[in-house]
């Protein structure tokens, strides 16, 4: 299982940043390899369930995710199943008049599909992509 943690400070209120990210249909706008989010269904906990299409190493992977923990303006936990098994923990904390957003990810690289040799390359690409997601989120919410 691969793990990564990335963080950024965004010059926008926690409520604005959280609100943007809780609308899962916004995810493809900030996530370069996330091709599509569809079939979004609200859940009683405040989160949602949705299907997604993701490109990894040129391969199209499909799956479903569910926000299993939802604490407005503070934290969400999203569990992904299907093409990539994953857990994303997003935290939002006030900092210096803005918001520190941290994403912690645990995921399984689909090694039978991509091959063991590709695993290390994919892990490095995903690290860079996590940084890009946060930079894109910053650009979208600071305006």
C-alpha cells in the first residue's frame, strides 16, 4: 500500500475551500488525472457517494467512492473501491487568515494491471499529482 501526505496554505476562508471540495463534481477541475465524476448521491452523513473515471499510466480505471466521515469545514474521509482501492483524508484548518488543507492518501497501485516495475513510477507521479491538486485548489478558491 502506498501512502502520501501533502499540505498547502490557501488564502481563502475554510468555509469557501471546504465548500468547493465537498461538491465532488468540482474534483475533475482540480485533479488532472480524474476524468469524470458521475452518479453523485447525497448521504445522510452530509457526504456523498459517486462514481469516477481516472487515468493512471495511460490506463482508464473506473470505480466508486463514498465519503464515510464528514465534519463540515474540518475533515472528510473518502473510501474508494474499484479500479483503485484508496482512502483520502482531507483536513481543513484555519491558518494565518486562510486555510491549511492537508490530504493524506493510502492507496493500492493496481500492480497486476500495471506491473511491479511501473509501481515506483506511479507512486512518484501520484506524489506530484497530489501537489498539483492542491495548487489547482488554491488557484480556484483564492479568486
